[in-house]
C-alpha cells in the first residue's frame, strides 16, 4: 500500500522542480526525451530529442541517434546502481558515438558528430562518481568547430519508504575551439526518479557561466529529461 503514495510523491517532485523555478526571471526550461534499446550485454542504441543552450548558444533543438559500447558490469558498481534503470552506469568504461542535427531559429542548421568515453567508479557509503570526456565536432555554413567537455558527477541512491530516488551534483567545463579557451562551466544539481521498469525521470537545475562571446553571461536552466529503457534480452 505504500507504493502508491510514494510513486505519486515522485511525480509531484518532478512537476514542482520542473515548472516552479521556470517562472523565475531569466530561467529557461529545457525538455528532453531519450529512447534506449539494449541489443545485448555490450551494445545499446539511443535516440535523443532535446532543447538546450550548451556553451552559450542560443536556444537550440537537437535530434539524433547514438550507439553505446560497454563491458560487463563491475559487482561493486552494480550494487550501488541497483535502482538506476540506466545499466550503463554499472559499467566501468562506456564508449559512445553519435550524430545530432541542431536547429536554431533564424540560423542555418548545425551537424554535430559526438564521441565520448565515460569512467564510472564506486565509492564507500553507496556513492558513485562518473567522469565523462566528450568531444563535439560541428559543421555549420561550411565552417567547422570543435569543443571538449568534461562532466564529473557524484550521486547516491536514497531510500524513502519503499521508493528509491537518486540525487546528484555535477560540474562540466567546456573548451571551445572558436574562442580558443575554456569558455563555459556548467553546474548541476538534480535527481533521478525511476518509475516502473522502463521509465526514469531526470529533473535538475543548471547554472551556466559563459565567457565566450562577451564577459560572463550566466544562464539558469530547469531541465526535465524523460528516459525510456527497453531491451532485446529477456529481463
């Protein structure tokens, strides 16, 4: 009987965190949808559609596929990620390659190739850290630029009654080639909310400081990502 109110409470947290701060001045709302399909124990396909403002860019919509390659899960990592539906976080090493098509109102579209490698480490007391190293190569109007972004995340599963949520904090600096410097730093605080066997919400607040085009231009974002996880293998 406890599962119903706890699940309802989880949905309430999603709605409150996603919409209430978005009414604040100069705070934006970025939605995201991710579809994940696990082919086998080593390969997973992903399709993503989202709205974002990475590295000081204007409001962008991006869409595209990617593929993830990883190895067998580590026992210690598997134990600290038991309630996380994203089983890639139980793998020590994860490779990802993908493509994104980005559109910005009033501007030509951008084609982006993505390559990343992520390391996951278990810590004491149920904590987990991850270090994602990602490179983006962009083509726009015949001009190419690249950027490197390094995202460091710390998280821990918290039990409330029979429900498990996963709060986290993260930091991600960007090196952008067109500015030839580390021009952006993103700071995140958020929470993963699993719902059932296939759906997980990621609601977060992001503060971005960007010195690429001018002096520091802070941007505040409330994000809500909905992740769906399916598998070809029988669970």
